[in-house]
C-alpha cells in the first residue's frame, strides 16, 4: 500500500499528528478542568461563547420573546444565570430557532451544560469524520492516523474550548452529502437548511443550487427553514421573526463590532480586510463571485458527490465574511472527501497532502498577528483552484471519445 506523503516519511507524519493531538487536547482539558467555578484558571470563561447560547436557551425555555434581540436585557439575564460572565457581552444576531436547540441544556448548571455540549460536539465531529472517511476506507486504511489527524486539526479543539455551534453545520453538510449520495435531494435540502443557524455559510449554497437547477434541493431547504421558523413562532410569537429581520438589516452597521481581528479570520475577507475603504468590499465581492462560478461549474459536471459537496464546503469557507478558527472545523470534511477521491483516481497525490499539512499549521499559527497576512486563506485558495481544475479535467477526460487525445 502506498501512503500519502507530506515531504516526510509516513511514520513521521503520523507521529506529528499523534504528538499534536496529545498536546492540544491536554491543553483543552487543562483550560476547562483547572480552576474552580465557571472561569478557567487561565482567566477566560469556560466555553466562552457557549454562555450566549446557554442564555438563549433559558430565554426559549421561559418563552420571553422580548429578550431575544434585546442586548441589554439579554446581558442582564446572562449575568444573572452565570455571574462570572458579567464582563462578557454578546450582540444578539442568531436566528430565533437557535435558542430552541439550547433550551434543554439551560436547565443544567452552566459548567455541566457546557460539558454536555462539548461532548455532543465531539460526538457529531467524530460521526462526520467517520461518514466522510467510510467511502475512502480502502485507500485510507490507517484508522489510528485518521483519528490522530482529526484530533490534531486545530479548529476542532478551538471549537471545543469556545462551545460554538459549528457542530450543527457539520450535521448540515455531512447529512446533505449523505442524502445526495442516496439521491434524496429534498432530504438533502432539509439537512442543508440547518445552515440557517449561521446563514453566512449559505452565500455559496443558495446560488449554486439555483444556477445548477437543483429545484428539489432548494425546495427541501425552504421547507426546512419554514419548519424551523414555525417552531420559533410556536415557542415565542411572530414578533421574533420581525425582530430577526430587523436585526439582519442592521448587521452591515455592526460589521466592525462583529468582525474579529484579522488574525482570527481564515477566509478571503482576512485578505481583503487589509484593503482601504470600499476596495475591501469590492475585491471580496469579485473574488466571491469567482469562487461561486467555479463551484457551479464543478456542481454541473458529472462528478461524485464527494467532490461536489467538498468543493461547496471549501467555497463556503472561503466566501464566508466571518470565518473564525472554530468554524473552520468544517474544512475537515472536504479534506477527507477530496483526499480519498484523489487517492482512488491519481497516482500522484503528494501535492495535496503537503498543502493539507501546511493548512493545518496555518490554522495553528495565526500569521496575521505578526506579518498582517493570514496564510490559511491563501493555502485554501490554492487548494480550491487546483481541485476545481482537476475535477473539471477529470470530467472532460471521462467524456472524451475513445482514441481522442487529451489537449
């Protein structure tokens, strides 16, 4: 069996993954486990972002619609629930159905609820990795390496520390891919509708589905979103939908507050953010359109669903104007899908695994904090461009009449 190499021997790559996983997860356990109370011994609140969802869950459980988009009232509720979080503030911008998901956890003490959500997150992550790996298990047979590499992937332990909702996106894209493999487009759309939890991940999905003529897929998405909104109205009332629409209208004015520093972002916006004034939005828009067009081209070709959805996820990560490190956890899916497909169809895949290796390093080391340029989006762009070229050329080759030479 010939294993993928990353400019070093296979056993060295495996050792790197194992050591990185051990060190990173010891850090996670230390951050969460050390220190009494709700704050880590290192200072920050344990599962720092989860406190926001914990508060939303309590608001849903008590059916207080007026607090859902009231920043002042919501912070007062948060401080009452978790006094140690009084100095941590959040802008309420999440869709109302998000609160429903965390209502059961709000009945638990904060640390216990955070631990349960961390375990759920890792369970979903493990399940998504296993689903993505299963079609490629013959060419990627080393399960120990797979587990070590999956655990060493920097975004996932950042996700666990922050307590964010990225696990729901893993369900959306992994579930959507599984349904498409079974030729159940409406079901795939229902799965993809979970992207409404973080609608910035739908900036590629929507135009691709429309331009590729995926009517049943879009129907499933719309049905899923409608069901989520109906559930929100049933728990609260119709006023939350009006408040949410008004919040979405105000987001452009809140951009500077919502966007993290450049070294915390890993999409195209991390690069265009360095441009002055209107040039930032203009260049980001042009690059995003280019990425979307390339994704539509791949989607229209007779490619395996692993490639189509893998390119879709990579494109969604690149176009996302707010891709923080924990949301980059999604990239693990295309890495496995596309890597397995390449091993099945190409004899030379070293270039791919080298870029994956250095992408992991770039996620670990936020270069923009030192040199102002974030390397992770550059590596993702290079990876995306080459995968699109290979996918399209593979389609052209498969449809070439017998005996006709490749141009």
